[in-house]
């Protein structure tokens, strides 16, 4: 029977793997999710096109990440510009029947991608925790009803799309935090200290999750009664959260 | 030992207050007849306000709330001019049209970066409360659950200082703050266009309905825009409250809600002889 590998060597191998993967795991692969969302959005409204723009890390610009009319993918729009910029700034869905009369409309951006709509409906992609971006529907079909009804429908559709994007990001960010901690462990740090370091990393948008992972790692060093008590406390808090309205 | 606050109700300590004229139907004439909003301070917490727009006219003051990690509560208040989007100007124009002599204050809480937007919004409301505004129009709200407690605390403070908070509910259903709180005058849009026409909803959280569908509002660069949104309904109620308050200065928020309830388009007076059964 071969000798079992040294755990530290295993961690070093994992750290090397993480380093080599590098930028490939630097951003969540949500292309399939976003593509499906805009395809369904366009069909739902019998619209000319549908697009999703997400906020960049600094929350200063919207970046168009997916669209049924792909010319706009990659375009960046400051949050202080455009109807989409207004929607994420105010957190309010907006329907404009005649964009030519609305000074907020970023006509230059529309012209640069080759299509200027007549009407537009835009809803924020937001959850109870954060604003993620905006979903836009250009020139919805006549059968989709008046502006007020389109607002309701797009707002209702935007909610699960936002939750799906948020879930995808959280799963990815926890994975990144854990992999970053593995690197530190391979250099001799204790695991929970490494996770706390990941949690304290400046600018990390999901530092709170890394902090929670650090707490769980620390709890792992205590005995079963302590871990049971911690689990009971967390479950009690979750029961309270579930019971809150909204 | 007496319980806390009981000393406030001691004879000689408790001030006299004026009751609403409930022995006669509350009328529009009583509520706001002859009133113009004069002497009432109204804050518009929004994207800024353009005082050069003819529908707005003069502003009594204009500030912006900016993030500052070294400042108390993480925000600072700075002088500011202009409107980033036109939305604040639209709201101010509606208020001006209903309460022409109200003192309008612009409180810009939107910036070129969304980080800390909730903190700026809360900072703007806090500033309006500390400055002693009488009516505050918020056609913005936040869905972030993290801000529930902070905005609730501010709404309570405003309520107990007789400051009337008017907030548009979100254009899409779902809890938003501070429109969700019971002390706030929460407003949604209805399709009628009478600027003095409003409804009372007995099934909140949107308690009042006012014009906000296909309404002509002031916008950027002196223009106007035909727009739809609960945002444009809220300032109709804010303007009415400014007008009412200029005639009845000591009205409390709950009295003002009673007045609006009595004058709402869908509320009918009880039939003669009707009484509450014991």
C-alpha cells in the first residue's frame, strides 16, 4: 500500500491548481443564465430586443452582459446616464412610450449599436440585499398592453432573474474565498486565520461570506456540544428571518 | 414611583390642543381653502431640482448628501445645484403647482456611484428632519432589507416631530422602505388627472392614490415630459399636505391622514343616524 500523501503537499497541489486556473475562476460564468433570461424576456413581450446590464465592481457603470441583439454586449454606461442608469440609481422600474421625448435616453449609445427604439421598459435587477443591474425591453409588442401593465410584468420577471444572478455569484465567491484560503494554508497558516484574511481582503464584495466561512472553520475546532449549540442558534435565527413579512 | 412619561399627562403640564371639527363633515374648504402653502417647508429628496425651470421657480435651499467615511454616519452635507436626471424637478414642479408658496428644498441623494446609496438616502432624510421640514417628498425608496431598521427609526422620529413623510411605493410590487411604514403617507398612481383628486386605499401599504399615469411633468432643461410612475403621484399628496399645513399649522401626521381620508374621492360620509355599535 503506497504511503498516504502528506496533507500539506496536497494543499500545495491544490494551491498550484488554483493559481493556474487564475482568471478563469475570477468571474462567475453566468453567460448561459443571462442569455436565457434575455431570450425569454424578448419573447414574453414580443419585443424587438431584450438586454441585461450589470453593475461593475465600483458601481459606477453598467456593463451590458447579454442581449438578444448582441451589438450592445460590452457597452458601458455610467449610472448617471441613460434610462437604465436612472433605473438602477433610483431602484424604480420605468416605462417610456416615446424615448425621443425623454432627455434621459442615451440616444448616442443606441445609435452606436445600430438601433434606436421608440419605446422602452426597464426594471432594476435587485434583491433585498443589493442592486445588481437592469433589464431592458425595447419596443415591446402591442399585445403586451399599456405601460403600467408592462412595468408590472417586467418587474415581476426581473425579481427571479436577479435572485438567480445573486445566487450564482454567492456560490462562486464562496468558492473563490475557500480556494484563496487553501493557498494560505499551504504556506503554513491556520485555516480559520486564512479565511479571516480572505474576509478582510479590501474591496472583496462578498467578504461577509468569507467571514462566515471563517467562523465555521473556527467552530470546527471545538467539540460536538459547542458545534451543536452554534447550529441551534443559527437555526433559531433563520426561523426568525423566515417569519418576517416580505 | 410613576411610570415613565406619565408626568407628561399631569394637570398643568399637558398642553391644550385643538380637535378636528368632527361634529361636521371635513370639507375641502376647511382643509385647504384659501391656502397656498406659505410658510411650509417642503423637502424633495431626489436627484436634485432645477430652480431655473419655470414650473419650479425659486428654491429655499439645495444640498447634496455625499459619502464621507470620516463624517458622522458616513455622509456629509454639501451645497449643491441642479438635477442629475430631471426626476426631482418633476416632483418639485408638481408640488409647486398645488402649493405655489411652499418653501421648496432640494436634497440630492443620487450621485455618480451607487455605493452607499442607501446611506445617502438615509442621510438626506436625517437632514430634512434635523432642519425641521414640515413635509418631505420621497419618490425614491430602497428594497435593501439592511436599511429596514434605520429608515424605521427615522420615520418614527419624523412622526413624533410632526413631520409628514410622503413616499411613493415602488412601481413594481414588493416591500420598499420607507414607503412600507404605517406612519408614512404612502402613495401610488391612479389614472385620473385632477391634481386635487385622490383616493384612500383601505388595504395598504399604498394608502393613497393620486395622479401618476400619463401626467405632464417638468423635466430637464426647461422641458416637460409625459410620464407614468408612482413617483409622480407622491408629490401630489405632498403638495396637498403643504397646502393643508399652511392653513392648519399644528396638524399632526395622524390628523392629516384623517383629513385626507375624509376628503378622498372614494370615501362617503356615513348615513344620518349611523353609529358605532358597542
